[in-house]
């Protein structure tokens, strides 16, 4: 069984266009040939799951072409067309294939093409024809369209946020290929669309998204239900198909797929108010953390989450920490290549005057003028232990600065704080910290949750605030909750065009 592996992965925050400008081809990390296989083996990613499943099945992985970029603004049309054509050329060169397994996202937006994944599926189908099985893995923050369902045989989205099940979903997708090829699985896909803008919602136990997943698991007990996945959607983008979507795959039973969609859709709509979240300001979050008896308290800066397309150099939380005189604590990683270069030029042991953060826009906070001691410098590389475990983190050159007793980790590559390695790389003992402040919405929970005595989410102004109603969705063709309290859910309804 020869299976082609590739994909294009991007979570597009269309509101970040003014902050970053368009996302260019140079923003994407690209892999092909043997390097695609080498970089994916042993990693708990979708591609890693594809490869391990093929090993178990005795299949032959055929590396195609794959690209991924950090979440950012709308992709330039020329960049997307170049990537699409490169992927298509790699598929054509590899034919004949028995199947394709693609790593995608579900919230890709191109200038002039709102549905990257749907457009890509159409182009691939035109090349390979209707019979070749295509299975794809998708991020649960995808805004899933009917066009995607039309072109891909099986779409499996992550169930968990943090996305600690990427490997499992890739692994499962490839394990479905033998039954697709022998005809014992005749997938029917239904996409249930809900007019809901869901704030970023962890699926950890005790939260409403965990209960939602339990409903899906119960529905999957039916022998003909192959998969039921709730895609939370990506509210930080202005497209027609924005919202919550449920993908139900059955074995040849369209009526069953629709009825399952209506059942889980009804549950989500009935419980929608439980997903509302009111989080403290940075100042309030710090007061809560300082009042706690145990340590460490993790404060996550949810509204400047680079994993959702923000600049990563916001200063609201850092300013509040400094104003409160917080010591025995750490903050990271704030994105500021200029300050990192300044620290590396000065060297460990130097004291430097810096203008830290606030380089992209005023929304996420003004720059901080600080006198900082250079405590440590690194190349920003370490092995990730939690989300996508086994992969190598590339933060660019980094610096550990100390300002008034507060440790600050500054990075050169914009990323959310996924893993405690960001701090331990710099010699910071997290167990001794009073407060660990970081930039992330929920992925941090995989690595920091076991360390934290408690977690406090700080919500300041920013492009990934949980106050999703502040975003103006001009492209939406239907009322959306909670922006419009009169929004209504009709099971099975299509999105108006």
C-alpha cells in the first residue's frame, strides 16, 4: 500500500492583517522527500501517527510536500498558489498511489480564497480522480465546510485541546485505509453547522468541552458511527463559514449521520451559555495569584497567544507583574528579536537598557523601558516533552533577563509557550517560582498543568481575547451567538450563501 503524505497547515487570523501584513511564502516551514519522513518519525504529531500506522500495516510511505506556518494574517494568493502547485506536482510525480494522507488545519484563509482546505481538496480531486481514498487530519479549531466533506473521504479532527491526540488522530486515519480500499467502509460525511462563536475552551476534565466530548463518545458507540468530532471553530477569522461544526462519519448511512449531528448539535446549543468565560484583568489575576497560599500559580496571557495569530510581544501582563513588584517568579516567552540581539551583543553579566515588547501595535500594550541584567543566553533549541512530544523547539536566539527580581525569557521566533522547556532551558527552577506567567490560551496546560498549584487566566485587550463578541464578523451571512443574542440553531441547516 503506497500512501502519499503531505499537507498545508495554517490557522489564519484575518484580524492580524493590520498587525503583520499578509502571510507570505517565506513564513512557511517546508519539508519534502526524506526530510519529511526524518523530521516526523518519533514525534507525536499527525505525520508521526501516519508513519507509525503505515509501519504497523506494512505500508509504504511516499513523502510528498508539506508546509506549516505559525498562525498569522491572511495568506497571500501567490504564496498559496505556489504551495498548492508544489503539493500537486509532488502527488503527480508519485503516482500511482493507493491513497493519500494529508495533514491540514481547517482554518486556512487566502486572499480571495476563504476556504483553503476546500479549494485544495478540489484541486487534488481534479488530479487524482474520485476513486483514490484521501484521509486528512484536522485541527479542532477548523471552520469546516461542506466543500471539504465533498472532496475528502475521511476527515478526523483532534478531540482534545491541548492537542495531545494529534498522533492518535493521524494514526487512526491511516488505519482506516485498508477498509476504504477493500470497500468494507463506505464513508458518508455530514457536517452539522452551529451559529456559535465559541471562546477558546479546553477539553480538560471539569470543563464544558470535556462533557461535550463525552456526548460524542457515547454517540460513537453505535456500530455504524465511524467518528463524531466537534470542531470548536476559529472565531478569530472573518469568513462565511465561521462557527462551530460537527463532523459525523458513518458507514453508508446518511440518515444516521444527520440524526447524530442533530443530537450533538442540540446538546451544544442547549449548553452554550456554559462556554461563556469571564476572566480577570492582568492586575486582578496577579492579585489572585499573590493571595494564594500554594505555589507556583500559572497565569496565562490568553489574549496575546501567538498560537492564535497574535504578535507575542504584548506587555499588559508583564507590565502588571512589574508594577506589582512580583519577585521569585518568571515570565515568558515574549517575542522581541531586537532585545535578544542586544542581550547577546552585551553578553552574560551585562546590564542593559532595553525597550521591550510592544513593537507591533498598541492593542497588546506599549513597549516597556527597562534596565535588565543579562542572566543567560541560549540558541533556543530543546526537545519538546508534551504537546507534539519528540519534536525540537526552535525559538531562535533567546535571553534570560532579570528585572527587579523577575525573570523574563525573551525569544526570537514568535511562538506560544507550549512547554516548560522554555524556562528550564534558561536554568529557571519552576518549582521554586511563586508565579509562572506565560503566553498561551490552553496548550500550556499539557506541560504546566501538572506543575501548577492553580491556573489563573488573564484576559487583556488582544487578538485572541475570549471576548469573541468584540470581533466584527462582516462576512457572516447568519446571526452568530453570542454577538447576536437572537441567533437561532436549526438542525441540519446549511450556511446561507
